[in-house]
DNA sequence: GTCGGATATCGGACCGTGGTCCGCTTACTG
DNA sequence: CAGTAAGCGGACCACGGTCCGATATCCGAC
C-alpha cells in the first residue's frame, strides 16, 4: 500500500538497513500476517490462540515467536500497514490533520482520527496494547513525538511531555474498549469530549497570547521509522 | 483496621449482608493476604506465582482462586485496606481532599493523593489493574463517582462522564509505571502537571461564572461499599 | 450436650495458553 | 558445489485458571 519495493524509489539507507531477509522467511511472514488477520476477523481476536495461527499458517510455533516475539507484537504487526497510513496522513496529509493548520486544530484532528482508528480496529489494538512494551512501540513513539511537538507549538509554556502522556492515555485501546464499548458512549460524544478537552487545555488561536507559536519547523524532517520493527 | 466485628457497633444491614463466613475461611483469607503481601514485598510482585502464594500460605490453589477469583483481584484485595483509607479521606477527610473546599481544588488534591498512592504501591497496583474488570472494581467505581460529582459541581456544562474517564486514565497504575518509573518524571512534576491540567480544564473559582456550583448535597450519603467484594 | 445431615470449603490433579529451546533443514555466497 | 548461517519446528516449560471428590463447619433436633 505504501513504500513499495519499486527499485526506482528513492533509497533511505539510514532507515532501511534491513534488506537481508531470506525469501522463505518473507513468504512465511506474509502468510502468517494474512492468516492472523483472517482468523482474528473470523472468530474474534481473543478466541484465537498462537498455536492456531501457527497451524493455520502452516508454520511451527517457534517460527511465529521468532518472527514476532509475542502475541501483542503480532497484533501490532497485523495493523502496521494501516498504522503507517495514519502516520503518513499526520506528516504529509491535508491540513486539518496534516501540516498547515493551527497546532490546536491539528491536535483535535489527531484525536478524532485516532478515535476513528480505534473504532475500526478496537479488538486487535486492544490485543496489541498489552504489556509494558506497548509504550515503546513504533506507533506510540510517533504519536508521542507528534503530540509533544504540537503542544509545544500551541503553548510553549506548558509541560508538553506530561500533557502528551496524559492525552495519549485518553486515546488508548483499553480506554476506548471501556468507555466506547462497555459504557457505550457513542463515537460522536467521544470526539466532542476530546475536542472540548483540547480546547480548554490550549489557548485560543484567535487570542495572540502565544506569539512564538508560529509553526517554527513544521516537523517535515525524516520519514517515520518503518513499521517492520 | 475498619469495620471491626465488635458486636456493639452500629449495624448497617444493607451494606453488610455477608456475615456468614466460616471461621476457617476467615483464617485462611487473612493468612493468604498476609503471605501475599510479604512475598510481594520480598521478591517483587511479578516474580511471585499463585502457586507459590498458595504453598506459602499453606492452602491449595483452588482455595486461592475460590476466594479471590484471579491474580488481579488478589492484588486488589491486598491493597483494599489502604484503598479504603484513601476513600475515607475523600469522603470525610480534611478540606483540601475532603468536603469543604472548592471542587476544583478537591480535584487537584484527589490527583495528588492518588499519585502518592501510586508511588507507594505502584507494583501491586499494576498487577491489580489488569484485565477488563479493572474498570468495574470497587475502588475504580468510587473514584469515578467522586470525579464525576466534582466535575459537575465545578462546571455543570462540561461532559463530566467523558472527562472523568479521561482524567482517570492519567492516574492509572500503568500510566505511572511508564511515565513515573520508566521515563523517570519525578513525582513533583507529575503533581504539577496534574494540577495545571485541572486548572486549565475548569473555570477559575475566583470568577463566579458557575453560580450553581455551591456544593449542593456534598455526597455524604452512604458509606462506600466495603472492599470485601 | 451431642448427633446428624446439609452445605460451604478445601486442595491438588488437570487443562489451555503464551513463550522458550535446540537440533535439523534450507536458502544464500564464493 | 561445499560451507555457513539463518530459518525452522515441535517438544518442552511455567503459569493462570478450573473442577470435583474429600473434608470440615455450622445449625437444628432431640
């Protein structure tokens, strides 16, 4: 869907130092991912064991864990393409979400987009976001960096690191599974709540009380780390 | 420490419909809790298995699970006394935390108190707050109710339910384990961040823009559900 | 007071699952 | 075509959680 293997594509050697993957390994990896996604969709994520995925994909359990490390990491890998697309929209997309809009509005758009993503993939995401390494996963790191930059731009005086973590906690999978699914708050209410939260948190763009926030660098630098990790 | 079995004590039949606990059961329960707490402290929560706790307490594994249901529930039970004390302070304590202060200040005090609690018991709490039933646990329910009331008092126009969940997410055990322990943000910074977050979220008590917020009922109603559940 | 039965409790054998290990196999390299 | 290292796979382990026969406790009857 993105970053195809087209040989004419621009090389980013610093970001792609991992060409050596044996052919059979690549084949198995792809088969595992497809099989896992299919089983997840057919029977529900929590009703599919790693043994079943391995058997259905025609590989040994050891292979499964060698390639993905854990159940959570496998779920993350299943979503990695879509996750990358979302990141792409953040960094190079159209203005409400992508660069160009005021940081506060981008922050609101980020949360709303994330909520859409949660609705779509809640089950798999909930499986992906367990264990302590969930905070070190590539998508989480990207989101954190993004939020921190936006917060700093919108209000250089705030504790951007703390606020980043606090806000991300309200966009996590288990948060949505509980608030959105168990308590059945409708998506629109969650989006409205998020927008209001951000609006209260950050100064109004109309009032020019933060003159230094004129989008200094716009974070166009390097591409995000590919989701393969 | 609380609700002793003194026969002369005032009876609250609606809240204590569970007197029938066999003598040996009570003895075992106490022994299990003490043993678990000791083992947790000695070797770290994550290095103690349920089998070990059962063996050290001199009971069978079945007893352990019959009484507590799950590892998370056992951890919760270990903390229940301290948790009850905190709830007590919320409902009947001195004004910054207890009733009497402005809701916004109580909310700030609540978060700071909760952070202290997290610092003290991070490991056990992290074990207690796993699984989907963590949101239905008695302490969580009490916190939620408390926050929702305070938010409604401080600003009747806000979406108190959404904000409650969003704020509680920033006071959860895994949040602290990551932000406070892994990223090593000092406690004082977390407290300051929380206070600033609440301050930005809610209108200033000085400005009387919320005339209806004069602490209408002060939630003195019934005692909280005892932690035994 | 003690006896007997209904019933809650006990405890360890048992299961499924996530995760690890290590000898065998298979694909790349010169 | 041989060497080599990466990949592979299934036996193995530890742990959380379940089940059911054996056992102890309580309560009413005598």
